[in-house]
């Protein structure tokens, strides 16, 4: 996943060189979606977008998005405006930048394809293993497999605090309790892979479970800086307690009802 992130960063840096205002104006919410990638791949320069008739550009966007854009004409107008305001590269620079973008596109697609294949294999393998973590909405077979692989036998851990320490989701004593001290950082130790799975899982769980959504929101409001990051890491620490309980008891998760 880190390789994909690095390649995407490289892609975006080159995209800025090719079409500076495209990123500055934030025309697309996802520059790696099918429509945005088609724009980058099929128009070699901002001049080509500026020159194409508006109705043709609208048709192009509708075809590439499979008519999923809410306002194709508005996006087309924004693209043409951004094209006019972008600085121009000389041909000696434009050609290698386009080549780099094309190469990055192929690499990203290839890596994403491999990830999908691995996810499918993991999902098939996990069917043979009794599941408790996947009873928690948001934790799918991939994150469940990752957590189980890194935790190993849950009996190795005396309690959820020991598991949190193993994952590196612990703070200095001054930051115990609600961890409100903004200037004290998390202890930089522990299993970074388990920590990754727990944090990513927590981000998904809080989107589906009211208790975790409320906890995340409270911590987000309390934080003065890095609000999302702080709230998410604290939510992951809360999740550790539940993960430990589910694995220890081998029970399925039952969400709390409102009023409980």
C-alpha cells in the first residue's frame, strides 16, 4: 500500500507540472477516478482542453464517467477555465512529463489489480476461520486477517492494555485517562503493522457504529491540532479493548442500542 501511495504522490507532482490549475481548483474529488484519469491521459496539454468545443468536452466526460457525473457541463466549464489559467510547459518538458504520467498510471493500475487479487485470496482463506471481528461492521475479511495475523494467539496478552502496548497505541502516564494533553505524543514503539490495521479498521467502524462515531466526534472536538489524526488514533485505542474482548471470548459483536 505504501508503494501505491508513493506512486500516487509522484503522479500528482507531475500532474501539477502538466496542468497546474487542475489540482489548484480541485475540480475532481478523486484524481485517480476513471474520469479524471481519462482527462489526464487523453489530453496532452491544457491547450487541447482549452481548444475543444464545450459540447464535445461534456460528451467526453459523460462517456468516461458512464453518465455518473451530476454536472458534466459544470465540470467541463471548470476544466476549460483551469486550462486557460494553467502555465504552459515547453514541448521539451511536456513530453517527458506526459511519459512519466503514463508510466505512473500503468504502475498504479497494476498494483491495484494485484491488491484486489490478494484481497480475494484473503477473503477465501478467511472463510475457513471462525470469525468474530467481522461481526463488527466495518471490519472486513482483509483487516480482520491482518489483525489476526499480527496478534497471533490472544492468550499471549494479559489484557487489552498489553495488546494496546504491543500495537504501540499507548501514551505517557501524563496523558492517561482521556489523553487530553495536546503536547504529549504517542509512544513511538510497537507493531506498526497491527497499528495500521487497527487505525484503518477504526476509521471504518466509526462510520457504521454509533458508539464509535460519537467517541470519534468527541475526541475530534477536543483536539486543537491534527483533529482527524488524533481522534482516529484514540478511536483505534478504544477499538483495541473490543478486539481483545471478542478474540478472548470468541463471541460476536452486538452493537449497543440507543439509551443503553
